[in-house]
């Protein structure tokens, strides 16, 4: 039988053996529990960071800095970098994007 072309260079695939875990159902239950915990933890972190940003936006009020201008609002770093990752590095330079973001997240806008 002829050897298939390119099989010598093909990556090796690791298939775990479930013998010591039964059929893998306990491992899957543990993974499910872990992922649900991590998702809940992420939601809690986001809610906490958003609350801090909203408080900063309220406290900053209508603050103006010479050379920079008026404070528009406080954007949590997590939102900032995820938007850059999703929409591209220049998304925050687009005035329309910023306007839409504050429209969708009015609690982060600085109080005037």
C-alpha cells in the first residue's frame, strides 16, 4: 500500500484516554461547573468596573482641561480595549463611533 503524500509532515493529534475518568462525563461536569463559575465571575467584574466608571463620570462633572477640552465621560478599560479588538484600533478616533457608544451607554457620559 502506498503512503499518502504529506502524512509524514502532518501534525500529531493527541487524543486523551478517559480510562481513569470513566467515559469522561465527570470531567465534562467539572468543566461545565468551572466555565459557569468563570462566566459568573466575569459578569461580576464587569458590573463592578462599570459601577466605578459611572461613579467617576458623575464625580467628574463638567471638567475642562486646557489643551484637551471638556470631559465627555469615563470609558472602562475593558470596554475600550474590547471595542478596539472588535472594531479595529481606530474606532475610538471615529466621532460617530464614540457618539454611538455614549448613546448606548449613557451612564458613562460625564454629567453636565
